[in-house]
């Protein structure tokens, strides 16, 4: 049974990854062709000719159309066949699926499900993207041999930081600090504050803190595949309240997880920060630290996925810190269940009278 939700927006690529070349991607187990049209907009097509199944990415562009490299069938950016060499009539079945695409904040979003349900208003965003007092910087892409569910769960789990990232994003001061969890809103949220403690390695290097700090981690997980980690530090003597985190050194680490297939996830990551906004040197230093920390996550997640695919002698246990991940799994299961059926009950036929 699949774990892949189709009716959702996924990040297909950074904008910088797409140009006028025909580029093949795999998303939700499907081959996808992406390229920029002559007007700068992005076309997204199923990367398989319906004739002999050659990937269209192995063909060539004719203007904004794509010509199959096997027998020359041409397809427009809307997926419709425009030419079949050697015959005048174009069969109705000569088409490829075209996927809705939106480009926001130098990010390419794609909808792999029912096209009529693709609402651009539901694409993830943050107000800080358009705030000149914040700096946005795209980092890299982490290729993880793991199901996306494990990757996403890791991103709503503050408790692992002390043990997986002891020199970068965490330290022993937070091991026994309670984690708060809220599951009623659009995002599942897990958070905690560590008051009057030694700064973590990240903020020693980036924030220049030498004395004790108050620091925080807020993990927001949006189903199925977007996570935001709001973390930062402020001098302990400031005693800032939770709602005034902008007074400290504050960073949003954004993770856009793209399930390539059931066993492979690409985590494209970036950050927004409210300090050192005029220099790219700070961006490079942050990238270096994130690469170390996310490499630590990759090792853990790939090992977990490998063990999940081995025979199990006993059922895994769940502990108190698993509340967020358990709710996340439930929400994904509900999304998948809605996709397994076609709900036409709203039309009604008079046979039932509802009183709810």
C-alpha cells in the first residue's frame, strides 16, 4: 500500500535548476519532464511518450514543443500532441499528462494529483519572504535513502537534537527539558525553551555568544512534506518572552521534502534569518554548519529505513516524545484514504435523509 499522497503541492526544484533544457525528475515514483518555455514559464509533463514509452527528455525542443526522439511525435506544454509524422489524424489518446506548476520565491512547486484540485492559494509561504528585514538563502538538497515519513517525523522532533547534533544544533543542556506539542492547528507543532544555558555550537559560531543564553526550538510540520524549524538565541539577561523572539538571533530553517519514491527522499533546505542580512559570507558559514548537521540526520534516517525493511521480531515501541509523529502519521493516512475513493455523496439521491 502506498504512502505517497498525490493531492498536495511538492517542491519539484529550485528555480535555478530549471532552464530551457529538457530535464527529467522523479516525483512520487513518476517521471516528470521540466523545462522553461520561451516566455519564462515552466512546463511540466509526464516524461514518457505514449507511443513507445521513450522518455521525452531524450528528445528535443521545437520552440515550446517537445519532439520525441524515437518517431518524432510532438507535444505542447499542455501535453497535447500536435504532430504525428506520416499521418494527418492525431489519435485522441496521443497526449501526455501536464502537471500544474507554480513558481514562488525562486521555488518551483508541482501538483501531481487531480489537476482540478490544485489551488495555488494553498502553497506554503511565510511573511518573512517579503520582509526586507529578513534575508532568504537557498541551501542545498539532501538525498536520503529513506521513506519521506521518517524524514518528516525527524523534523517535528526536538528531542533528537541533543543526541544526534551535540556539536552543532544541540547540547546536553536540553536532554531533560520538556517538549511541548500542539496538534490542533494546520501544522503540528513541537517546541521547548532552554533558559540560561550554554549556547549551542551553531550560535557560538554564528551569533558570537560567549555567555549563557535563552534559546528555543519550534518545529512546525505541515502535511505532507513541508517543515519549518524556528530556532534562535538571546542573551539570558534579556529574559525575552516567547512572543518577542525577533529580538534575538532568529533563524527559520525550511525543509521541503520531495518523495522521489517509497525509498528515496530529496530534502531541499534553505533558511531565513533576521541578522547579518547584508552579507553572503554569513550564508556560506550557515550552509557549512547545516551540511554537517543534516549529514548527521541522513546517517540516522537511512539506518532506520534499512532496519524497517528487514524482518521484524517484535513491534517497535512508542514513547512520550512520539506524540507529534503519531499525529502526523494519522493525518497522512487520512489524506491517503480520501484519495482511494471518489466521494460523490454530496449530490444525494433522496434515498437517505441526513440530520447532522
